[in-house]
C-alpha cells in the first residue's frame, strides 16, 4: 500500500513500488549472499524528517556537507560531518516528535568511518533513554542506556546502528556525537552518516526515506501463503 525499500541483489537499498512484493536479499558480513525472501513488515512511521540531508539537523561545533559520499543506496547522497577546533561536544541533533509519550522507540542511522573511527549515538525523551558507543572499524557497539542495541554491516564500510528505549515525552531528540559523548578539541576529523530513522516500535524495520515530512510505510499482507504449518 505504499513505497517501501529492500536490499537488492547488489546489496544496495532500493525503493519498491506500492503493490509490489519486496524480495529482500540477505547481507552476511556486509556482502550479499544467498536467495531472497519476501519482506513482510508492520506499519511504521519514520519520525525523522530530512533523513538523508543531515545539514538540516542542528549543528554543534561541526560542519555537515550533504552529497559527499556514496550511500547504501548507491548514490552520492550521504553527509560528511566534520568537527572544528572548539574544545567541547561535536554533534548533530534532530527533533523527531513522537505521537506517544510512552512505549518503545528505536533510533537507527547508517554510519561510515572517515578519519574519525568512533562515535556515540543518543536518544533523548524527557531524559536520555538510550545510547551506545560505536566502533566503525571493527563494527562493535557498546551498550549504554536503553536496550536491544544492534550494529549491522553493509557494503562499502557502512554500518546500520540501532538503539532502543522507552519514551517519556513526545519531544524526542536523536544525536550523533563525533568520537565520544564528552567534549574534546577537534582537528577537522570527519565521518559519514545517512538514513536517520526513529520509529515507535521495539525494533528497527527497513529504511523509510523522508524529506520535509514524516513518512508512513504500510503493512504488507500475504495472500495464498498456505496454512499456519506452512
């Protein structure tokens, strides 16, 4: 019932038109391997607007330049985030208002190393509800607040990071801190980011691109798929 995305046979994220089945190919250690499966997901809304234009997000001691690298969809539309020489926090921040002030939410973002190889992701809803430290070289994620933190490898050194927490306010903010949560003196180091997503679900789902408004992906239904045993 809506446009949605899948991972294609080349390991790239691409749109599938409304009314078509999504044949999603598996990624194993960032490489597409094996046969596709039908992707059936519930309704979800990406509350982050301008999910691919991070220069529109709030900036603290960084400069963000859009269209600076090839993203996981194979086009030149990923953002480069560069720190400055200020001694302090270096971050981008986006307000992603949620409908509910309770229940679970999951923030996900695609990240790639530049000269900067670590970062810190954070979700704030009345208070910090989830965060984690991310290593963009070895693909590890260190749990902080919240639950169900994950990192998945994509082609070309990209990782999709997701963190989950329990909402406490409808004013929900998401962050990317360069290097670390605490302040430091910047040196012109950078990393790449793309595809921010905030969902009011207990897990991330496939990427939902947005521009100036939140976007809803409709749920799929499978007809003629056999009985429950099948």
